C-alpha cells in the first residue's frame, strides 16, 4: 500500500470535491514536498489506486465516521519519494487538503486528539493485503498506533501518529512503520507521511521536512 494512498485520508478522510481551484493548485505546489527536499530519493512511478487501496479508504472512513468527512473538499498530494538500501525501504510524501470550512478542520483535529485516528488506522491496516509492483502479495499484521509529539507554531492544531506493523509475504515477516505528522492552517490541512520497511524514518530528517512544510504553509497566508 503506497504511503500517498494512506496520506490522502489521514486528516479528513476522502475528499469528493469537484476539483481544485487555480489558487489551491498554486498553493499546494508551493507547499508540497519536492525532489530537492529529499536528496538521494527518486520519484516512485505513479500507480493507479488498487482495489486494496479503495478497501483501505472504505474501512478507514467507515471507522472514523461522517463527522470527519471532507466531502466537497480537495486533496493535492506530492509525488511519492522512495529510497532503498538493502532491506531498508523509505517512502515519503506530503498532502495538502483544502476543507470546505474551518469547522470541518476543528472536528477532524478533535477526533485525532481523542485517539480516533490511531484506532481507525490500526483497524483499517491490520489484516490488509496488497500487491507489490512485482506482483508479490503481502499482508499487514500486528498493527499498533502511538501518538507522536508535534509542535506547529502558527497553526490551529497539529498531530502525530506512528503506526508500527509487520509485513508478511513469501519470506519471513518484516518490521514496518508509518509516521503521519500533520497540522492545519486556515482551511488547509497538511500531512507528512513516512512509510518504512526496516527502521523508522530518522527523527531529525522527519522534523526538518515537517518544519519546511509548516514554513511554506505559513508563507501562503495573507
């Protein structure tokens, strides 16, 4: 399961808007991660959403409920950046979501801080299956979520969740983790997602990317 597919529903669930305005597209391009932010990474080939991705969306949204829906909003993700070194695989992406109202943002943040996000991630991921680009079927198990401390001065709220899991396939199970760090400014919700097989994504590098996204977002405010 690609990190970007997960990131698109982390803060507000799936969006169903009619498409971004030119101003929203321009703002997302100015904020989202780009190749220069991740030296040594390459852009992963674009993959259409798989049936497994749609199933994750369905399970996650059923769990988190309509009160966090971003119906009418839009999501604009970055490319997924990937680096591999032996058994270690890192995938990093960001997502800029525009909610229809500030009250939608407030409801979503309240659910996250109540622990709903982590619980729904575990429920949607545990037992999920997906297929690699090479056609190898894999299964996620032993999912567990914990809160991560975040600071986003100038935002209306922030969050961090680390979901650890085991990915099993033809070979023995491999440890994996997914960090989701986000914040909201006005109607914008920004999520940084780091999915790794092996060791978790380095804390220092993750914080630098998070701070860079925050700085770019605040620079877009009038």
